[in-house]
């Protein structure tokens, strides 16, 4: 089996447009959540969202390339560019060497809605334009990025609800570990437009603490009242150790464990057994004990039910000592992207020697009081971290990364 | 709509859509080569013509259009 390392990371989120900005936000516990008034006008129960600036790609990509890119592709291009730059990989290299791509993405709502609205208005599909089909397909991110970056290895999108980004890293890890690929660009992307989140808002999953947006996402807190949606994109360049050494690449971290499971029960409610199995599988894969994990980046989204189960699962497997925070307290729930972005956030913490705070954690509930949640930034050395992601349908993913020695 | 108006409007929307300088859109220039059109670009060309001139070009009609002058002639027949 091959060792799998990470040689580049990129991030574009409500916490910043690159690693440096995001590092500052994470360290300071700065929230990226705002009140988006237009959501009220179209019937949202909650107008809270993580806000991401639309990047201007004119001059970076030609018209043909931009025409096919949905909103989340734009974010993913920026994060992937940053990751490739850090990995010291350019288009010349990619034309000579095979890299694959697996990205988590589970919707392209805006593009779908605009195409349907367009054909209803015009009553003529040929007046939709050429970009519509390529923006509306669920694989829009991998379809576009593989073309832009001339990727010639595996090319697919992974849809697994809010665990999509995490599973993308897990699958890239499996492919490299087993020798099928030397390099895979993994990540997750999430559109933030209101249309993408209307049906999610419709099941009353979102916090309604609209008077205080930055306080609304409070994972593990007794008084949490729902999640806040967010988005953007995150990219990780996974590579075999041999490939990285051959290139003389700087190694950021090593992926050592990937656990997964399915609950096989309710479509939206989590269960304890599934999460525990995912955590235990990741530890077994990594040949580690619970005490070897220095920090857990929790999935915890700030929903009353979800956080309860994760607190129990963490307590059951890790006990009460391992530091835990949910960066969703600052970003909101970055859904399809979350598993990838939270690994990037964790690697930023590893590099700079701190644990980002679980902001808004003021009062524990009966389950969260049993685990070690940090409400404030903690400066400390992190060697090994575990990141959890869980999604609708009961899909669970846990990834362990460690510093490379 | 006069020929001058057609030419002016065409230069404006084609240069914006296909990101070329208006200066390269001259009567005798080849439309496909100047705008670097592939099959997907023709789809967008149909859309943008409909938006600006209010009629829909049939794909087959492009076979008769080589230069920008040909295009202006074609538009004149449609908007008059």
C-alpha cells in the first residue's frame, strides 16, 4: 500500500478568499455569517447565510471556459488554483503527468432553475445558450476543472449530501493508496445562492436568530436552534509519497485513515451506531488509538438533534479529553464542501499551531458537557487531527490526517 | 433599422459576447475565424442575435454567411 500525502490546499469561503485570510479568521474566531435580506422577499423562514464574494475570473479564464461554469465552479477554480500553486504544479506539468479529480458536489440549483425558467419564458430550448447544460449538471465542477486544468486521470463528482467533500478525499486516498493514481485533486464546492437552499430552509432546519447573525450558529450549545447554510470551495492535492518525493514537493500532511458507514435508518435523523462505526474504522485504518488524535473537527452543524448524536459518538469513542470544535460556528454549514473545507481549516491550524474556537459555545447540554469543547482559540501543537462529516441518508465519513515526518 | 445601425449594434454585442476588439469586426473579415467560433459558440450566437434583433437565426442559415458583410446583408433581410 502506498502512503498518501497532501501537497497543496486551497480555500475560498466566508472566512476568506485564501489560506492567509482564512487563517486570520479562524484564529480570531471571526464569523462569516450575514443576514441576506433578499431571502425574506422570496419566502425564506431564515435569511441567514455564510456570505462568499463572487470571484471575477475574466482575464484568468476565457469566455468559453467561463460560460460553462456554475457559481460553485467559480469558487472551486479559485481554491484549486491556490492548491496547485502551493503544490508547485502548472499546466505544463499536468500535460505530462496524470492527475485525477474527485469533487464533492450535490446540487447546481441556480443553473437548473435558470434553464427551466428560460425555456418556459422563451418556449424554445435553443435560446438557452451553450453554457446551461454544463452548469446544470451535478458534475459541473469536475467537468469544468478537468477541462481547464487538463486533468487526465479519474474524473468524477461524488454526491453524498453533506459528507460529499469528506468522501471525495477518502476516495482519492483509496485510489492513490492502492496504486490506481499518483495524484488526485480532491475537494468540495457549495453554491450559496438562495435557490439552492430554499428546500432546506423549508424543513425548518435553519436557525432563525436573524437579529444576531454571527451568534446564530452555535454547535453543541444548549440553546442552538438550527444550522446556517454557507458555501464556497476547498481543494486538496492528494499525492503518493513517491510522487511527492520525486517532484521534491513540500508535504503539508499525510492522510492516514478514512472511515465510512451508512446508518441504514432515517433519511434525516442521525444515529449513534453509524457515527461510531465510521470513527472506529478511521482509527483502525490509521492504526491509531483514540488518544493519538490531538483534535477533532466536528461535523456539528448547530441543529438540536444532530449535535446530540455526534457528542455521544465522540464521547463513546474518545472519552472526554480530546479537544473538539466545530468550525461551522463561524462558517455555517458548508454542506457539500464542508468535509473538504474542514480538512483545510484543520491543516491551517496544524501549520500555525492553534485550535480554532467553537464560537458561541456558552452553555453545554447534557451530552456536549461530556466532551472537551473549546470555546476559545487555543494555541497548541497539533500532529494528528480527525474530521467528521455526516449527511442526509445516513452517510458518515471520518478522515484522519497527520503531520508528515 | 438602417445598415449603419445594424453594423454598430452588431459590433457592440459581438465584441462584448466574444471578447474581441470592435476594430477586428470589419466587413470583409471572416465571421467564424474572427470570433473563433466553435459549434457551441454558434448556439450562443443564435441567442445573442435573438436578444438584439428579435428574430431567431436558423442554424442552416449560417452556411450562407461567411463575412461580416454577409451577416449584415442577412440581418437587413430579417429586420425590414
